[in-house]
C-alpha cells in the first residue's frame, strides 16, 4: 500500500479505486505467488477461487442493486458509503484485466512508467491507464468504459460445430439487460477440450499455425465470431479461464457436460466453476420443489460426480476443499426469482444430508488419510489437508452420521491449532447433535473467553447456525441472548460484524423469517448502532437493499421496517442514503 496507495495517491475521492483497486490486485497477486512458491500452482488457483467467491457474493449483488455505481463514481451523498466492494474488489478485477490484455511483461512496463511519471503525486485513473497505453503502444480508450459503467456485464457464448470442415465457430455477445451502454473491452481466455479430456491446439482462421491451448480473445463489439480450424473432434469450450473478466457467463451446458468439465478441464478455476454450476442447478431445482412442497431427491449422477472429484488423488486437497464446498447462500439467492430464503435453506439442508450420507464411507476414509501428524506448522499443503478434512466433518455432521460426529468431537478435544478446533466446532454446531455442540461451545468459551478476536469467531459460528433439528433454539433467540453477553458490545464494530452482521448477512434462512421478527430486530439494532456509529449502521442497513427480489410476503414485511426507519428524524445521512435508495 505504500507504493500504490501512498507514494502515488488519488487526486480526489472519485479516483479512490486508482489506489485501492490496484493495491487489492497487488495483494492478491503477492498472496498467490507466496502460496504457489510453497504449494504449487494449485495453491495459486485456490487463492483465485477464494477471491472470485468474494466478488460474486458481495460485489455482483451490489452491482445489481440500488447502490450500484461504477468503480469510479461521479457522485456521492455520504463519503463513508464510498468504501464499497465495487471500488475495491471490482476495481481489482479491472486492473487484472489490464494484466491479462497486456501480459505480465507489458503490465510491468506500464507500472514502471506510471511510477516514473507520478511518484509522489496525486493523480487520476486516466493517468494510470495512459501510462499502461504509452508503455505498450496500445489504444485503451475503449477499456476506459470499465471506469464509468456500472452493472455486471453478461457474456453469451454459443459454439457451432462443423464436423465435415473440422471447424468450430464461437459466437460471443455482451449485454446488460437493463442498460444500453457502449460495448466494453472484455478479455475472454478460453480453451477447447477434446473428447479424450485433453486441451486441443487452437488455430484461428487466417493463422498459419496453432497458438497454444489457451488463448485470450478480445470481445470489443456487441457480438463477434471466432472460427477455430483443424479440430479433429467436436470440442467442449472452457471459457473465461482464470475468470479473465468480471462478467456473468451465459452458456448452455447439460449435466453431462458439466460433469465432464469437472473431471477434465485443465484450468483449475473453470474446473471449480463447472462444479459450482452443477451445484447451483441441482440446488435451485431442489429449492423449487421445496417451495412447492414437493419431495426433494438429489440426482444420483450428481453424487457420483461429487464422489469422483473427492476421490481424484491427482488434485490437491486444498483445491478439492474449495471445489466441493457449496456456493454461498448470497450467490444462490441472486439466481432465484423471486428469492425464497426458506425454500433455499430447505434445499441446502437436504443436499448436505444427501452428500453426507451418500458419501459417508468416502468422507470417513479421507478423514483418516488427511490427518496431519506432528507438531503444528503452517504450510499450504498441510492447510489444504486440514481444509478438506474439516469440510468432510461438515457434511458428515450435517447428515447426523454418528461416526462423523464422534470424530468431530475427538478432533475438537485433541486439536493443537485453531483451524482444527474451530473446524470441528463449526461442524458440531451445524448438526443435529445439540448436546455435543453445546458442550463444545462452552469449552471453547472457557478456553478463549479472554481473547477478543477469538470470541468474535465464537459469536459468528452461533449467529450463522442453521436449524438442524426440531428441538434446536431459534437462531434469533440465540442472537438476542448473545447480545447481552459480557464480551459483546455495540461500541465495538468487530463485535457488531461478528454477531449481528453474521446473522443479517450470512444466515438468510434464519434472518428472513416469515413472521418478520428478523426484520424488526434488524431495524431496532440499526437505530441503536446509528446513534453510536453511523458508518457501521450504514453497512448493516445495506442488508435489505435487495428486498424487492424477495417473495411478495417478505417484501411487504421488509418494506415496512425500511419505511419506518426512513421516517425516523434521528437517522444519520449515511444510513438515510442507503435506505432511501433502497426505496426508489
């Protein structure tokens, strides 16, 4: 941050992404390089996947809501509301696209020129992109639209195969359903996978020779076609490799094709994404059935694909851990119309139970094999083993598998590090083993009650708990009780985020209650926090900015609480901006 945040800083607040987006990108790259040095390229891929999960769960919804804005906004009401996922995370993705378009060497040349021109100065986003343009002799005028256009672009892809000519024609188009902006410069990294699971050499029409197995295409018009020749068989496209642009990809893929890419895509990110797409499809089908009161049946083919990925020893445990984790509820709710948190939660519980029971023997076998012997040390390979082991405990405990619960209790008791102890605690809390969970929570509190940061984790794991058995207490009752805990304080933002923020944001199945109690609790806490810390209150207020996407019954309940808050004369400008925009 000293180099790209302080030595060269922004001329005015509107240029905030100049330093923050660039610094987030550099931090992501540094972390990925350090992980790859110790854990190989799969560790680098895991870092990229984690970054994209954050983007899709936090920034994509922001881009689709009333607080949507470009990475370089042209206006604001309260400056405290300027520190957004769009400015930071999407800003980092825009810098990453420049890195992709220019290549590592070209990007470094641009950075060197930028520092030589502007070290010690306060400059603009235009100055940064102009340095990149000058250093590489390329025109980036169209690329600058990323700085001024809001919303998440959608890229539609269709592949037509001509077997007689051994030619595949890829048609790419870009659009945003609610806007009519100028086309963006979108880098699309792609590969084509043959029936044998191997990448095919790529030669575009007009080229003399193939240019490798991964290419970066520049989508600069509303629609373009790219023709690939000399292909021996019909290919399966692997698009947006490495998530080369912050867009939503629309492509028709059946279950068999997704399972094929889960097994064979050479790009780790796209292999993960294929698994996520398959999961999303299954989960949304289950949620639709749950909303209609129907039976919930998880397809056997899905469980088989899940098992194949779990048992693929060629894959690093860290990668398998992220690939087999379910998509976040925030991301899934964005895929529903209308968003029904209760039906989604029912679907997720059914799926976790099916994967826990259907793969119980597999999870238990891996649990034993993944044990990290010896004194604790941090190493990416060991961290990956612990991550996959903890994920297995989550599925086993969710399904109520007795041996899984026993192993979680044993891991909790024997753990010599926080990762293993907290992983076991989270598995027990999210299980029907209420007595075991209560015992583990009490022991954890007794051991770490004097450590404020660790207690934040203790608050959060309870606020995020699901309702796994009929006798379990309502999460709202638990959160209200924890609000009176001696270690909790409304004067401490970290405590607010750990307990209240987790309940409001990370537990939609419990927060969006059909009786509206969750919304009433939210409104009361907004009033309390607003009087102490308007900036934190504004962040909590954004929880319901997407209320119009909910079911009609929930919309009515949420709107009533938003309108009541807006009518409060004591509301700060920070909170008022968020809520008034939500009502527009």
